[in-house]
C-alpha cells in the first residue's frame, strides 16, 4: 500500500508553508500529495456537506482554496519525485477544454506525475456564483471527461455529447502519461461509484471506515464487471477521517483492497505538519 498526504494548507496558509510541507512530504517518502478545490466559499449555504454529520464544512469560516492546478504546478517545480493529485477537481463547474489544457500542462511540467482526482461537487451555492447549472452535473461530468480524453488522445479531437459539442480541434502538448493522467472519480454514493466504473481509472473515497470502504469496493467490482472492465487494473484510493490512523487501521484498509491511503495531517502550519510526519506518519510509512 502507498501513503499519500492531503494538503489542506491551500485554503489560506502562507505560500512558504505550502512549499515547506510539500518538500518535507517528498523527503520523508510519501508517495503522493493531494490538494482540494473550492473556487469560493459562501458565508451561508443550504447545501449539506456530505462528509460530516453536521452537514457543515469543519473549521468554521471557509473562503475557498488556492486553485489546485496552479498550486500543483508550483509544487511540481520545487519537488522531483512525489506524485501530485487533485483531491478533487470539481470538473462539473469547469470548462472541459480549459480543464484538459491545464491537466495536460501539469502532467508535462511535472514529468508525468499528475493524478487527476475529479468529482461533481456538492455546494450548489458555489455553482450559482459561477453561473453554472447544478442539476445534471453528474451526467455532464461524464461528457466532460470524454471531451478531455479526446483532446488528450487525438491529433484532431471531436466529440458530440448531450452536454458538450466539441468541433474538430487540437491541443498541444498532450500529456506525458499514456493514454492520459490517471482519472480517479471522487464520491461515496452509488451514483459516484457508477461514474467511476464508467469513466475512470480508479475511485477516490473520503472519510469512510474500512468496513464502509470494503462495501464500496464490492459494489465497484460488480459495476466494473458489468462494464466488461478488469477490476485488477482499477485503483482504490481512500482518505480516512482526520482521526488518528495506526498500523492496525492501515492493515484494515489494506485488507479491503485500498491501494493508496491518503492521510490528513494534524497541524495548522508547516511546522505542525512536519512534526506530525516525524511522529505518527513515520511509523505508518514503514508499515505501508
């Protein structure tokens, strides 16, 4: 099993802290670094945050995060080996042609280190700020993935779907990784698992127990089989809760098929995160 690190510092920490934490993660042997996306926060929202019983984003006031593609491109320039992932990019609210361009560019400047975690978003009020429709965002995201794959694969790309019509056009450079950066579909509900089986190279789950993760893995196995896809080539990534993860919990996630466990570090700044890495995380890296 590989260990990744979820870097929430892009939600307002100084740039120096982000750089220090990224370099420290690579030096200590973490496999991947993941950053979130919210282009804005809103002071009041009726939408329910799906990963907390309260339905609210933890931590109180929230104003969004640094753009993940910008953050990872910068981190790519100050690191050499650690993989870089979006956890997740909300593709249903982005133009897919621009998104394809940014993802390919990030793969190029990182030397093929980019993992493309994607999702459809949960915060309706954020879509409203952007002037983008919230309804049908799941099916729209599948169309957008097909648009991006065409741009990454084909010398002259063309795609005609329900939600996007791409006339013949070309983009260069294309991604370093072939046929494209790995796509990991985020979301814990059945519809998200279906989208993963239809469109993606893996699944990015969030804040599930090992037992809950195992249930999702079995559903994915059935969905992939129905699509004629090989489960053995499909990746399972899980970011557990912010609670402590020890060796026994790591083994529990490994036993249900998790390929990469993405830890959420304790610490509000680079010094705190580095201290956490040198403590609990060091033991887990050896175990993983």
